C-alpha cells in the first residue's frame, strides 16, 4: 500500500510546486519580453530576452528612489522591532513587576483592534506631532503595529529556557543585560529570524498607511510606487509594470532564503515542544 501511495504523493507535491511557482516564473518571463509579445504570445517564451523594461522602471519610473525609501523604512523598523521584542519578551517571561499581567493583557488585547479602525486616530496623532509626510511618520506607527506578535513569540521562547541556566549565569556574575544578550537571546535565534521574516514582509509590503500619510512623490515606498505604475500601465507599458513587480518581489524571496534555515528550526522546535 505504501509503495502505491508514494508516487501519488509525489505527484501531488509536484503539482503543488508547479502551481505555486508558475506565477513567479510567468512574472519573470513577461518582464523580459518585448512589449508586443506580452499580449500576442502570453504563454510562450520571448523571441528575444531584453532588459529594457528594467532599465526604464529603474530610471524613468523612479524605482531607484522608491527602493531606497523602502530599504530605509523597512530596515529601521526591522532593527528596532527585533530589539524591542527581544527585550520585552525577556522582561515579561523572566522578571516580575507591578501590573505585569495587566500590561500583557492590554498588549494582547490591542491585537484584537482592526487596523482600519486606527487609521484616523493615528493620522490625527501623527499630524499633531508634525510627522505627516515624513519617513519617521511611517516608521513609528509601523513599529508600534508590528512589535506585538514578535514580542509574544519571544516571550514563549524565553519561558521555555530552563531557570537553572539563568540562575547559573547570575551566579557567574552576569547581570540582566548580559544574561539576555549572551545566554538567552542566542537560544532564541531561530525565533528572532522568524520574527525578522514576519516584520520584513509586513513592512516591505505596507501600502495603506504610506498612501494615507505620504504626499510627496520623493518619499514614496515601493508599494505606493508600484500602485501608481500599475495605474499608468497603458502609458508606460505592461513590460515595465512586470519589471517593477520583479524588483519588488525578489528582495522578499532573497530575505526569506537567507533566513529559512532559522525559520524551519523555529517551526521544528515548536512542533517538538507541542
């Protein structure tokens, strides 16, 4: 029975792989096709491979500027989100202070509020702080919105660290900061990498708040720039739009591939623990 079942499972896995990869492969193929072949031969390979669309989207559509803006905003949020979630997770997992449970309930409860309900209050607050139409006005709300889930995951990791290990570190003269960053945090490296993937994906693809709070074209990030490019596809050409999609997608793929070993390790640890 197992011998008969194995080829069937391989076929299912192969079909799922093809189904998952086809949109990405098609996106790449369309981005290197001459413009007239995109519509006349949508399912064939290009008669000649060109890079004109990438040059046009990078230079004429300001994607070089949008990419830099996205990198700056995403990197800043990523670094601070990982740092604060690591520290907060340790504090809530291993330290006692007044109102600890209440603070945790409030943080968890904040996740139940739909983000769409917060746009107007956050907009008003950002305006009062004179941060509208600035990258800092993007960074702070995004940081506040993405830090809760990484904090919860890090707290669960630190709670699983044996107390004897922490006690031994303190006996050896380690303070709280040294215990965290030299003893406990390395044990949570797979989860930190997983949080990095979650935060990077969320901020890199963030569109709504950027569209609402940014008005100057030179401050746009890639999602807003991509939306404007797609809306003007009839003028700039669909090949240019496909090239923009490739440029926006590949950093996500590269970041995930660089951290997938830690991601799989975190998932495996969670499965074993469960």
